C-alpha cells in the first residue's frame, strides 16, 4: 500500500506527521505523493479540506484519513496521541483499507459566452455577490421555478458540511447516511415586495438546484473556503456529485457522538 502524509506547519502537526510517516515506513509501506492509496491529513479541519482538494481528481483510488492535532473534527477519528494504536490498526488490515463514504456537492457554472466552471466541495459551496450589493436570483428545483431570492447569498452544504458554516447560519444538522444536500438562505429579504421560503431545504440526491442571477457579473463562489470570482454568469447548477469521498475507517465514531463532542462539550470515547 502506498501512502502520503500532508501536515500543516504547526510544530505539533510536524512532529505528528513525522511520527506517523516513520511508523508506516517501518511497516514496509511506500510513501508516494503522486498516486497514493491512503492520504493522511495531519492538523485541523482546514488541513483536511486542503488535502481533499489536492487529491479531488483521484477519488476513485484515494482514501482519506484525518489525524487531528487538536480537538477531534468531523472527519477525524484519531488524535496525535493515538498514533501507536492507529499504526497497529493499519498493520492489522495491511492492504485492505476499511472505509466509509461521504456525499460531495457538485457545482457547474455556465457563462454567457459558453464557458463552464466545474467544482466540487466536501463541506459547502457558497454563492454571493462580490460587492456589498444584495444577490438577486431565481431559484429552480428539479427543473421547476421555486422562488425569487434576494439577500446576501445561498449556501449549499453536504451532510458532513452541515456541521460547519451551514449550521452557523441556521441550517439543520444532517446525518451523512442521508443522501441529500441542503440549501440555506443567507440574510434573505422578506417584505411586501420580496418573499422567500426563509427555511433550510433538504434536496434529494437525484434533484438539482439551478440559479439564474439577474446580474451577470460581480459574483463569487466559495467551495470549502476556496473562492473563485465569476463573470458573465448565466446559470449556476448544484447537485450531489456522482462520486463520494472515501475515508479510511480503522475504527467507528458515531456521527452524533462527534456532534456532542464538538458542540455540547461531551468527552469523546
């Protein structure tokens, strides 16, 4: 089995990265950056997101593992204090990597000149105006008109991403076993003239949301915090990607246990 370790530059992460790297080499595993079977992210949630996007074109081969050097994150099952146990689990399974999969958001942006931008996100995609002006767009769901939106923007999140920015703006927490994505309005305007649903929506895996902005320019889309400026926008389409992110699961942590640990101060087992 080939592996690659990606750690951030913090001292604790560098030490942990060197340790897991050395342990895996001692097991006879090969470190190979270009086409690994297992990619280990060492650091925090931000490191995991950057690691995921670095290998987003290899989802059919790569399995991810998050080793946290702080509090356990929603994608991480291990801390740097548990490297010996993790090494032993990897040794026991050898080339067979047990895994679980998580849905991904698929985003396609069509420009008025016929160009396309295609992105994916494991947490969320946020569409908003670059300037301080409010965003105006019609929203179609499954090919039918749903609403005329006016507000700061729209956030589309995966189930695992529902614990991140989506939650902060009033979205629901969604278990990752449910194959849906979520649309959450950001500061929508509701008065006599403008009216939106003003509630998070769960969209099934086989349906698509299409946005048709009234103004073609001055938009940005942020996919897991990676921001791209959009020009001459004709349509923005959001749905679940046909592929899923595979995460190595050398032990199981219940999703609601992760929620309790992160938001209620409960100790992780």
